[in-house]
C-alpha cells in the first residue's frame, strides 16, 4: 500500500518492482553525476595549472605569456600552445648552442694559434687508433675539460639563457635545482 497526497492505494507487484528499479537507476545516475563532476573539477584545476606552467615557461624564455583574459583554453588549444612553445624553445636552444660554440672558438682564437677551419670540424680522430680508442680519448678529453669548460660556460650564460623567474606553476617545479 502506498500513500500519495493523502490517498492510499495498492499497486500490483510488477509496478512496485518498476518503481524500485527506477529508484535504483536514479541513485546510480546521481552517483555517476557526482563522479563526473569530481573528475571535471580535477581536469579544470589541472587545466589551470597547465596554463600557468605554459605561461611561466613562455615568460621565462621571453615569449608572449598565455592570455589569461581569453576564454579558458582546452584540449587542442593547450596542445597547440605546447607545440608552439616546444618549437620556439628548440630554435632558441639551437641559437644558444651556436652562440656558445662561436664564443668558445673566439676564446681559442684570442690567445692560441689553431687553424679554426680544422677546429670547426670537431674532434680530430687519431687514424692509428680504433673507433673505440678514439671514443675513449674523446671522453677523457671531455672529463679533463669539465671544470674549465664550466667556468667558460658561466661567462656566456647571460648571453644565451633567459633570466630566471621567481614565479612557478604553483610549485610545479618542486623547487628543483637546475644546472
């Protein structure tokens, strides 16, 4: 027996089962909606942190920051921003590499007499040695030059690196030491 607006009535068992089934479906749909809402809220928060990280990275490499006044970028727009940022950073790192190599060659030219055409071809191998021996020699030379090379590199850092930023993507960098 059921009461509806003060009227009592008896429903057949099959109809009672339908109402119970509808109630269960409604409860399951409400649980699914709560789960979807929580997932959406998490994605919105992640989207915001990602926009901040992209903007901070852009600013640190002297690029245009993400326009926060525009509609929130989603999905493909953020992927496009990351692709643009990656290509631009690649160009800037390549330019920095070229600048560093040219500066190092200028240092060599400033006080030593080497044929810079030969130097520009890179590591000179010893034809009397095997590839493995030449590789070991190269690594030994790199090890020997580590400290003075680091000193020379620090002289040119202001020319090739963007200034450090104090902003972070809500500590997304986890206060890492970057060399």
